[in-house]
C-alpha cells in the first residue's frame, strides 16, 4: 500500500471511536454514560464504511463528513495545549485561539491527504481487535485497517472518558505517537521561536497544502 494513503486510513479508523457529526440523531445515545465501550466503538463502524464506499457521494462530500467527524472526535484543545508545551502558559487568548484553529486544520488536512478514489476502494473493512484500560479515565483501542491487497495497517487510539463523553487524545501508527511527534516538532519550535513562530509555520503548511491540492 502507498505510504500517502496511510494517513487517510488513520482518519477512517479514528472515526470509528465516536459518533459521526452527520449522524446527529445517534450522538446523544452514543454519549450516554451507561453505554459500554464495546458498544460505543462498534456502533459506528458500519456508518464510517458506508461513507467511504458510498458510490453516489462526491469525494468532496466524503472529505467534509470525515473532517467534521475527526474534529469532533479528538480533544483538540487538550492535544494542542500538550503539543505546545510550556509556551502555552505565556500565550495570549488570541494567540491560543489562532493556534488551536490552525492546528485543527493542520491535523485534519494531514489525515485526509491520502483520501482519493483509489485509496478509498483499497480499504475493505475496519476491525476493532481489542480494548484495554490505559490510565485513570483513559482506555486504548486497537484497530486493523483491512486492505484489499492484504497489507493491513494497525492503528491504536488513546481515548479519555470525562463527563460522560469520550475523546481521542493520541493516535499511534506503526509505533509512532502523534503526541510525541508533534510535541517534538511544534513544541520545539515554540520553545525556540515562540507561539507566533508556530502560528507562522502552521500558516505556511496550510498554504502549501492548499497550493498542492489545486
């Protein structure tokens, strides 16, 4: 499988661990405190695969649905703060707001980069292979992206449970943690060039992404 398609597979698996934004009628039920983790994770697998394999939907529509789901599923504020590190404390409210918005676009853009007509047909199924307690109020979800060519991809998610809701706080692909890699990249930049340096870098990344997509 092409490496550029892997980020999309991560996005697809990530959407399995929370109710999609477009399935508004089921969101409340899936966030009830009494629901088991297994039911929570399993209820939406078919919905995600339906989006990906819907032959009547435009690719832009699928991307929009998955992007909305992605930003709803992750605890963006918490992840952005962790990635920034200590410079977050010294940042102004406006700097934080600008940074979090850009970081959200950077995350979703990165994980949708591999979605195209070819790669979506390569993904056959999403299997949840296990769940286990991690720490305090968090648990780990193990998934397998089942590919048509048999070259499956293992993706793990750390999910935190707070106030009856579940949010993803880390994604691990082939042993590489999103939190660790982004903290090294953006946290290091924040330490050397400040919050404005990170904002400028993210703006440049987004401009490059938009240019390459056109």
